[in-house]
C-alpha cells in the first residue's frame, strides 16, 4: 500500500546474525511465520512487513549483545514494545531482527518524594498505574492503547491529557539506551531540570528506535488529584466549539482533558454507548484539582461555553457519571467501527495552532465529503491536535486511493496552517514523504544526526528519515 | 583561571574572514579593544578571551552571510546576546568573530489566541514582557538577568518560576537557526505539540551556539494570572525547610515560585533590604491563579509548613508587600556583595532530586566551612536547583584554588546524589571537564552530533564538548 519499496536487503548478514543469536538465545529467538507477522505492522493501512526473527530480551546487556552481533553482520534491528503504533514503526522493510522488550517489564524503583519512577521499557502504562495505585501517584500520559512505556517514549506519544500534563517529551527525565555499537548510554539523571550539554533525552524521545534502543526510563509522576470533575457541552457548529476551547485556554483554566467530537462521532457514540446527546459538535472535559478547585473550573468553563453559544452544559463530580461519558469517549473507535460495518478505520493525526483549529476541522470535513469518504473527527483540541478516522473498504483500490489522497491533503493542510503533520503518532513509514514538506532543510540535519549515530543504518531502517 | 588553553588558532583564516566581512558590513564590524573585551566573558571567575572582531547583524540573511564567510576561511563564530551567561559561553578561546544579535530586537508577531509570540533573538525578556503588558499575556521564564531570548534558548535558561512554568526547553515552540554552512533551517511550526521527526528544537535549546545560531524564536506565552499571592515561612534548619518543599510539591500545590535562602543569605537580605526576618532558613513563595485559588494555595502551604516545624508563616495578596519581599530576593546578589566587601561572588549551579536537597545543601555548607569559604546558598528548590555563591578575593591564589576545589567538589556531589552539574547555567567553558562525570558515554554521542553538524568546528568552539 503506502510502504516504501524494500531497500537493499543484506541476506547473508541477516542469516548469519540470526544463527549467531540463535546459539545464544535458544528458544528466546523465534522465526515462525506467525510470530514474525505479529511483530510487523498490524494496525492500519500500511502492509505487514515481518522481520526475519524475533528475539525476546531480558536486560540491557542482552540488547547490547544483540546489537553488537547485528552491527557486525549489518542486520537491521527493529525495537518492539506492544506493536500498537500506527505508522509502520515496527515493520521490517529490509528484514532483520525484531527485539521484543515485553519481558523487560520490571518497575525498578518508585521515588515517591521526588515524584519519579524508574522502569524497564516493556512496562505498559496501565501496569505502571496499577502498580502505583497505593502510592497516591500516577503516570498521566494516555495515548488510548495500553502501549509500552519504551514504545511511548520512542514515538513521542501523548493523548487526551497532554493539554495539562504534556507529552512524553515533557515526562521523561532520562533514558538508558543501547546504541547501534552496543554501547549502553544514560542520557541524564533524576534532577527535574538540567542544562548539562545537548538534550539527548529529548533527542531519543520521538526518534522511533532509529538512533538507539531504550532499555530503561526515568519518568515524572503526578499526585493523584484530590478531586476530578467532568463536564460536557454541545455546540451548534465546529467554529463555536473551537472558540470555546480558545477562550478556556486563554482564561488559564487548567483543564486536564478537553476533547472535541464532531456530529458524526457523537451519533456513533450515542448508538454504541446508549447515550442521547444532541447530534451536534460536543466538547467533553475533565478537571483535576482540589474539591473547590474542580468545581470552580467546571463552572467557569460552563459560563464561557454558554456565553459563546454552547448549550446543554452539564458537569458532575460523581465518579460513575464521569466514567460513563469518558468510557464512551474511550470506546469511540469501536463506536465508529460499529457505525461503518464492513469498513476499516484508518487513523490520521495532525496538529495546528488552536486559532486555526476550526478552519482545519471544517475544511477536513468538506474535503472528505468531496472525496466521498466517511471521516469522522475527534480531537485533543486543547493542543489543536485532531484525528480524522477514514472508514474505507480496504479491498477497493478506488477507496484506498481516495483515502491516500485525503491523508496527503490533510498533511498539506496542517503545514499550510502552520501546524504539524504528526501531533502524536510519529513519522514511521507512513509519513516519511510528508516530513520534508513540514521540516524542509531540517530533514538534512536529522539525516546527519542519524548517520553520525548509526552510520551503517541498522537501527529501524526505513523510518523517520531515509539514507540518501 | 579555569579557561582551557587556546586550541589551534587559525590566524590567516580569521584575518581573511574579517577583511571580507569588513568590506560587507563597514562600521557594523568593529575591532576595537574595548568592544572586543565587552564581547568576551565578563561575569565570573573565568578570564576574558575577546574575539578578534564583533559584527552587529540585522537579519538571518546577514547571519548566513557571516557564517558562509567564516566557514570558507575556518574562522570561529561566537553568538552574542547580552553577555550575561556565567560559564564563559561568549569567550573566544581560538579567536574569531562575535556575532552580536542585539539589533535583531523585533517582536515579529503576537498570536494571542494561540498564546505564542515570534521574536528575533536580541529581544530581552523584559522588553518582551513590557510589550505584552496590554495583551494580558506574559513570558514566564525569569533567569534574573535581563538576558536576550536567543541567549536564554541557547543556554537552556530557567530561574525562579521554572517549578510552575518549566524551562526554556518547555517554552520554545520552534526555532529558526543558521547552520555553520550558512543554511537557514526552521525546526518546527506553531503547533503546541509535534512528533514529526527528531526534536531539533530541543536539541538547539541548550546547545550554547555550538550547532547553529538562533535567528528567530517562537515562544509559548501564559495568561497573566487573575491573582498573585506570596508567602514566607522560617524554618529551624535546612532539613525542615526541604521537607516542607517536598510536602508542598507532593500535595500538588501549583506553586509559581518556591525559593530557599539559608541563614547567611537571610542575614545579608535583612541588612541590605531593611527587613527583620529571623536569621534562619527561609522559604519564600508565590502563587498564581484565581483569587480564591491563590488564597487556598497560600493557606494550604501555611498548614503544611507549620505542621512540619516552620514558624512565622505569613501570606499576603497585597502587591506592595509582595513586591517588597520579592525585590529583596531579586537583590540578593547585591546584598551578598554588600555583606562581603572587597570580595567577588562566583556563581555555582547544581540541581538534585528534591529528596536529596537537604543533604546536598547541608553538605555544601559544611564543605565551604572546611575550605574556609563564605558560600551562602539560595535555591529554586521546587526543582532541587540551588546556587552557592562563593565570595572570594580573586587576587588571592589560595582563595581562588579553594574556590575551584569547592566548585569541582560541588559538581561531584551533584552527580553522587543523582543530580546534574548544571541546573540552568549550562556547560560553556567552566564545566566542560565535569560533563563527562555526569554523562559518561553520552558525551561521545554529543561529540558525534557536533561533528555531524559542524565538521569544521567553527560554531562557538571550546564550549560544551571539545573536538578530540
């Protein structure tokens, strides 16, 4: 589909590396078709390109061994967490060895006084929060899927509450990573801030496994808020809803989540989650703070929303009511699948300045209509980030072509509106051709960095930037 | 003093580049002794190493011209904002051309709806906030000095309110920069978040002019809070004060500033600013939010502080009282100078996890005493960042040696306690030898990046990392 053509495939090197590693890892190195396929891309329109082998590692030292062998023989190494990424990050276009870190799943130490935790990369965000429950702390980043924390760092993930708590870039204090040479580096320490040299932590976050393989993460934690309230409000059109978002952010209300659903998404959510919201754009919010604080925040938002033209404003501090609505929001993908039988949802992800959000969303809706596509929109709109999910019959070449045309157009729209082609899904294979539209000559700097750190291009080749 | 020995000095290349640039820039290129000396390091114990010429640029195109000429002839280029950095960042150990951006002082566009602003690098933080006053917005980062925003980005500055608003790393949305080749790149757009490729914005922030020269910045802004309150509380010892900081952060009180002054600093502040605070460790706080919010925050802090053993807690929402105490805090350097006549203050800057803060501060006090040094401590303790100012007679080799020993010991202490050798002052020349103690093999990755982007080492050589 939109995969890049395989580049040079180093058949002999890959075979040799696998046979050396088989000796060392025994049953922990697998080459069966099914497991290889599971370790290629499985989530969106991008075709599956399985690795030649999968090795299940248990420590940074083992990763280092794998990397040394792979380097020696020029075999690609593809880091693998849970495989929930959306842009072909775990595919093996040139073949090679998938390094599965799911067994590196230890939470090493919680520093409650410092609000940080040290974890291995295979720990998932839900496992971490389950573990932390009794400490009064939590890890806020929530990309939807129960992704591994190593994968979330590698792709620069964020999600619904980035507007309050930031993205992975803001929440990783330091990383341990194995370089292509096999050397293990540590990018920082546990201080909350540092200006000690180039910020390698933030260079590795979002580098999608193309510079090194993350083997340990030190993450910031947050105190579980004393109180949580939620609210929702219906708007006559997208523009009014976006104006309410802008006013809310400008007022400095520290919303924890502020989600937009377009009318089509609301209709699907009503049907799937048995709600009866008006079929019109909806803002769904969550507030974190002290008990009086969250009540004040919710009411202030309500006043803003109704002044601007919203209706049906409602807020609650009841956990049951809150959970009901947010569960419906979390199930939106399945609601849209149910509303579009026989079709598959293709994810998109752009982010624009919030003053451009209304224009971006309404033009995206019009463009989908012109192309005959169903592409309902939901967004983490406090950041200007939104997703149109294109529902198509993937066996129809015409629909596939329309979908590709729409996605490319969407990237161009984001750039035209001074935004980004990827708010949180990364570049992977899927957006590699669009990156230069946004970044221009900066792509050459990225390539220079890639070449400097991974001169033989063994780390997740074919992702983010291509070797010339 | 602690300068590194000049490396290879390319006499002919520098002369040729200057004569070419003189033709082009005329009176805007200066070679007088006084102006050259002003453009070398002037602020701390590090000796002044003036550039061979200073060129006053007005645009990215002019910077690009300078860089092409310098590159062609192998002449070093040293970016210069206001010269308020503390680790020798603007020195010219190999000679070369200081590029002064103070005339690039335009605020290009305020996007009030998006809470961002686009500025040239020579705009100072105070000039920006003066300009923004009527918009209801402000730029929060406050490193003390009225530094240029380009310089603040280059050094990864922060200051008293980083605990609430983050550092420059968190507040730069994108940068335009000129590479050593003369190419102008843009590292991102105005979206609030992005996962589009390697994060070059955060690579350039804190790179101290060693990878490129910043010619334009897009910065996040904040709404001016509806209300501000301040508070202070005295503690019997450093440990109790630090425990109050930890409890405050853990409770999730969104303090805007939380500053620690040791007893010595309080005594100097009393004398200089005509206050009568008890001569004992002091926490000084500021809260930003809604009117009921800041009152609630201040009172909650007061309860915590008194529970833990603080005394004399007092809070106010009166602007006059607040300004009086914070002005005294801002004047602390001058208060310490007045308390130490005939001596010069040498800045230090380490940052540790807050659970280690009490140990770090008390050990730093003991060590200073052992070495016979006066080194009062103030700190932005919500982040674990503190500064011991060593007051010495710089004409005494013995005192200079003790000071050096103390500063090196302090860097080692920070590393031992899982902290960083630089919370906010950067590496420059002054900490280049300590960086490897903190970063180990990561320094080689930094060198590889430096070589990839600046192969001829013309960008601010002798800072952050050295060419092997």
